[in-house]
C-alpha cells in the first residue's frame, strides 16, 4: 500500500475527518484578497472613506467590509481634531435667537439652508472659506473665500448660492457668530423674505449640517503647504467642494449630494407631468 495513502488515511482517522478534507483549500482567503484589492481601489480614489462609505461604493454589506478592512489594517486618514470655537466670539453674550431648524425636516431643496465658515492657515496668515449648504440635498450650493472673516464674506457666499440655484430658502440657519447676527446680514435675509434661525451659543452640534461637512473638508483637502500661491489653494478648495458635491458619498443619503438632487428633480418632474 502506498506510504502516503496510509499516512493520510491514518491521519484522517486520527483527526476524525474525511481523508478528502485534508486536500481542501478554503476559498475564503482568495475571496478576501480580491475584496481587499477592491477596497484599496475605492480608498485610493477616496482617501477619507471609512467602511460605511466603502460598503456603499461597492454595494456590499457594511459588516463584511469592516471585517476585511480590520483584518488587513485598511484605514482612512486619521480625523483631525474637532474645530475650535471662534475665539473672537468667546465671552460675548448669547442673543435671543430662535432655532427654527431644530424643528424642521425639509422634504425638498431650498427649504432650509445653513451657513458657516472655517479657517485655513496659509502664507503666514489665516484665510477663510464660507459655505452654504442645502440641508435637504446636503449639497454645498454657495461658497466664498476671503482674507478676512467679515459680514461681507458670508454675504458673498449667500449671494453665490442664490446665483447658482436661482432660488432663496424659506429659512437660513447659522450659529451666533458676530458675522451672522450683524444687522447687515439679517437685513439681507429679510430683503429676500428669508427667516433666520440660529443655534444656541457654544452649541456647534445644532448646526450639524455644516459641522458634518467641515469635519472632513480640511482632512480631504490635505496639507496646504504643498501650494506655492493663494490662487492654487483657492482652486484646490473649489475642486474639493466639487468632489464633495459630485463624487463623495454622503452617508445620510447613500450617494453624492448632486446625484441625490438630480434624482429628486426627476421625481418632481414626473409628478408634475402626471398632474
């Protein structure tokens, strides 16, 4: 009798398994390696994606993606620290402003917009990027970059949103930053028939729409010291916003904001045609 056969048979009997199982090659490792490559391809194009967005991009189960990423040590870029409160607003008294947004759940675009701005250190000074987001679509619909955080900065961002969309919202939400509660900005909203809404002082989570956007914005923008001129930085910010709107999956809507808006517009057009 063949020595190898005798050995295999004896080993199988000793282990209490069938002899054929000793030759079995599990399929799971090769499948996981193939999935690992797919995940790496997604993460190369979207360097800040965690397992939820990767799963959405691949149309696969979140737990499965999380397990494979954990097994092979695949991680997105480390998140930056939470944005600090604006130092110039520290110590100022809270104004009696109503937070209307906390009660609203918009079911179409241009019902509720929200605004905010962030700091970017470049060229031995701060630069400021103000943005306006449509809360329903999660799309950044207006923005402006300036060298000072004045009321003019956020007014220009608002006007940019009006120009791009051709609409004004019913309500506009912001924090109680001095720029947003200035008489000039409030007069602008009033002139458009827009009702202001404000978060409570030192409560950034009450403007979570913008906080969610900014939580990854600088992270995905990357190190700005790679640029040689402010024009390059401004172009990079513009491209980052375009990426966010058109390609980056937003977990609350499971797709990029612009695609979500276009789908909603198509649905509205169909309903209008029927009625």
